[in-house]
C-alpha cells in the first residue's frame, strides 16, 4: 500500500531532441498524428488544429514554442497528446494539444527518482530534471495554455 502512496504515475513524451515529463492525470488522451492545415498568419508554434470530441483544439509545437522549429513527426510514430488545462484560461480552453515525435510511455516515479538540474530552459519549460540518469523537461503548462488561448481567439 505504501508503494502506491509514494509513487506518481507519469508519462515521458518524446519531442525533438528531448523528452517531457508530465503527471499522467494531465493527459486526457493520446491520438494518432494527422497533419492539418495551419491557418494563414498563424503563429510559428501552431502546428495545426485537432477536431477532438466536438472541439477544435489548437495543436502546439512544443519545439517551436521553445524558440525552435516546428517539427512534424516522421513515419507513423507521431502522436498528438491532448492535455487537460487547469490554469487561468481553463474556462475558455479546457484542453490543448501537443504534437509529439513518438509514442509517450508511462512510468511510476518516486520523489527520489527525480532531481532538478541546472541548465538552459526555453520559454515553454518550467524546469529541467534528471529521471534516473535521463534528462527530461517539465513543461510550463501555464505558458502553453496561454498560447492555446491565444490560438483559440484567432
């Protein structure tokens, strides 16, 4: 019983050259990647839109939101991760989506298995962490939610 209390179900999400670490409860669904048209004049980080459960969700390129290039998944491994929002824009944008470079994987972690690291982070990163020898980034969900809100107004 103690094991379940002290562990957190998490998801490692592959991005271009890095991986994100999120708690499992932040993810509403993982769907297959489908390319969509980006509206004219859209911000660089907007990879398209996703028709999901009757909602039109902006699909954010995490890489571009961090100052890099929009990268579309190659082959058949790309996915779109639909995230629950919990911040200031939740009423107007209850969900947002991120394009991934592969299939997210689940893991159970304890506090001892995650160590904060010093290092460069982008505007979409909250912090860099070491997860048992692997570098991961915890995304700044508030920042990403503000981008989703901005895209929803256009």
